[in-house]
C-alpha cells in the first residue's frame, strides 16, 4: 500500500505543478528585443539579431557625390535628437537614435569647420578619423570629401552614402581622434576621442 500511495502522490503533485506553470503569465520579450519597439521608444520591425542579415551597402565615392547633390538626408537630419553645440566641444560620446522607414539612401558624414582654409587644413592634419558600420571598420579612403563655406567658416565634409538597408538595428560609429589640442580659429578643443554613435532602426 505504501508504494501505491507514493505513486499516486507523485501523480497528483506533478498535475499540480503543471497546472500552476500553465497558469503563469507569459513573460514579454525585453524592450530591446520586442518587435515594434526599442527601449528608447524608437519603433523597429525586427529584433537586434536582424543585423546578421547584412549591413547596408556603402556606395562608391561617385555614387555618394551624386547622393549629396541630390539632397539625400544626413543621419542627423533623421535622428530624434538635436544636440546643443556644447555637446561637440569636448571629448566624449554623442548618441543619435535614427528611425528609418523603408530602404532609403542616407548620408553618413563627419564635418569639421574652421575660420579659414589654412586653419582647416592644419586642423585636419591633427584629426584621425575612424568609421565603423555594424562592428566592421570602413576605410576612410572609401569616403568622399567636399569642402564648402558656411556661416563665415570653411567646412570639410567626409562622407558616404548608405543604401540597401535590412530591417532591424544597425550601429554606426564615427571616431574623430584629436591627436593634439586644436584651435579652429575661434576656440580650443582638447585632445581625445570625439565619438558620434548612431543606432539606426530600420522598418521595411
């Protein structure tokens, strides 16, 4: 009798445990993995693992130049944030969250301005640029260069155009390393890494 009692005891306890587990509410996916939203509040259509399907295409210099002439928007134009100029005045990280609907070309750019062309040239002699797209370094030699005058300053844009986006999250990083103190003709900038960090959320 004791063996039969023990058998039925196990059956009843197993049934109770299974019933309790079935009654528990399902756990939602973490915000950064849930389809439709990111923890930042930016909508996305797929999970972070979507970057495994491929990074966007880096266009040729000629294609990038055509994109710039055509008025293709910059990542900063599409970002939720509009940072105060003071955020760029010292080494550190400036973050952007960029929602992107559909496969559209976007300009990825680093811009630096100085009071005159000579100072701009001197400044760039002490700036080392590094670009990363979905954890892969992109050679600066594949970026186009354009100089223009704006607001009484001489500015240089080092840029490319990205297309063929895949759905999900993409991470872009621009690092401008100031190898020594730099003066743009108006202010001093301390040596160090000035980082632009972009999280792009693509919904196709």
